[in-house]
């Protein structure tokens, strides 16, 4: 029996209260700043337009004590990542107490400070949801009656408590739905990225020399897109396109991908098909159709001599132009099966040489600035290593170094 009770208790602890999703760090920080703002307003109201018949100094003392509490709780919120329900219950109770004391000390129902009760109901709705705001409204009504004992009863305000509780409940539901939507979107985006990376890794597993290429390329291309001022969504599309840019190689025979010698014309014709194959694979996937054009055209050249469509200049998608520069650079600084790394200096020289012919000048300028400031922190080579000539096929004459 004891084991069963413990299991039941643990299960209850694991189950999430529907209102628990509302009690999070960002929401608590928002309500904390809201309370602090209202405190400043109350102090100004008490000192600039004091009403006759109450002790102004006493009100200031209560508000000063509340200010210390607000400042302390706000400081705690910026220290802790999980405020918890106890924190929310305590601060809500303090708000109720302050609203009661100030209202009572300043004339009861007729006091302008009675609006503090509405703040408590609204904040409780945001924190605890519909049920919490209704219960809080009932408790506030009792405190309101207590605080207003020195003045005639105002039934209209008691009715307003119910209205505020209902409106607060609607707000709480909207906030909860929005948070769930944002969370689900973030989880789906993360899952999509991980699946895409797994697919890219599966392709790169066919060639140990390109392992990690897509991940490094995504980092370079994404940073370049941000440097050029692209929006968050556009930069994310560039990163996805960089991750999946070579997915079409799944349709290229292994013997060509692993070829350590210079490719023949027929083999090059096979290789030139991979951008279109990749776009055909990714295009039908919902959520990735906008990435397909970036994959299809990442081997186009700015002067129109690229493939598969021979697009020229601005006709090439900007994302493809960014991926093209980053892909060429990463390929040159990495060891490949047909040659070792060219080294950082040589790779940068090649990028500069291709400016305006192979590559978009604007992209080249942004990319060179990116590498110069080393904002992506890639393990780039620091010195030239010299390029070895790709081995010739057995039926071709031997090349000599220049």
C-alpha cells in the first residue's frame, strides 16, 4: 500500500496543472514590471493630488514597503529560472494585503486607490488561469468589503470585479494558447532541423572526406545571411538549404562520389544532376518547399555559366548565391579525396577572383567581412598547405605541376 501511495503521489507531482503553464519566468517578469509601474503611479497619485480626510504619510509608508517587496521580487525573478507556484501565491497575497490597507487608510470604497483590487484580479488571471481568477475575485470582494467599512458600499464595483475576473480569464486562456503554440512551433522547428541534419549526415556518410561539410556550411551561410541583413526566417531558410544542398547526391552512383581521380565528362554530367534531384526530393515536403529553389540553384554562377538552368545575376535566388560562396569556400579549406586543403589565404584569393563572375559581388563582400572578423569561429586553417594535382585516370596523360 505504501508503495502504491508513493507511486500515486509521484504521478500527481508529474502531472501538470493546467494553470502551471501560465506560471513561467517571462510571465512573472511581465507581471512584476507591471506591479512596479502601478506602484509608481500610486505614489504620484498620493503626492500630487492628495485627497482630504486621510493620512498621506501613512499611505506613503505602505507604498514604500510595497515598493521594497516589488523590487525584491523583481530581483529574484531575474535570478531564478523557475519562479514556481509558491512565489506567485505569495506575491498575489501581498498585493491583496496592500490593496486592502491602502484602500482602508485612504477612505474606503470612494478612494481612488481601490483600483488596486482590479490589478490583483487581472494579474491572478494571467498567473493562475480562469479558476484562479474567479477564486481571487471572490476573495478580493471580501477584502474590498472589509476595506470599505468606513464608506458607503458601492455595488457597481463589486459587479466590476466579476467583469474583470471574466476578462482576465479570457486573457489567461489567450496567453496559454499562445504559449502552447510558440512551444509547439519551436519543438517542430527543432525536430525538422535535426531530421534534415540526419538526412545530410546520411548522404555524407557515403564519403568520409565530406563528413560534417553540411553542418559547417550551414553555419557559414547562415552567418553570412545575417550579415547581409536578411530576416530571421530568410536566414533560417538559407541554413536549411545549406544543410540539404547536397541531398541530391543520393541519386549519384557511389563510384562517382568516391572517385579520387579527375571525373570524365559523363561522370561530370551525372554530378551536375544532383541539385535538381535534391530539389525534387525536398520540394514536395510541406514546410520545405521554399528551400527547394535554394538547393536547385546553388551551383549557378553569377555570369550565367553555372548549372542546372544557367541563371544569371539577380535571377539566381539570393539564398543560393550565399550558399554558393560559402560552399566553395568550405570545400577549398577542407581536405577532399582528390586534394588536400588549399589553406585559408588561397581560398580567400579564389573567392575574390570569382567576384562578379562566379559569385555575387555583394555576397562576396559580406562573406569576406564575415571571415575577417571571425564571427563564426570555425576551425579554419591558418596557413597555406599547397594544392596537389588531382590524380589522372589510367587512360589519360600524366599532368605536371605548374
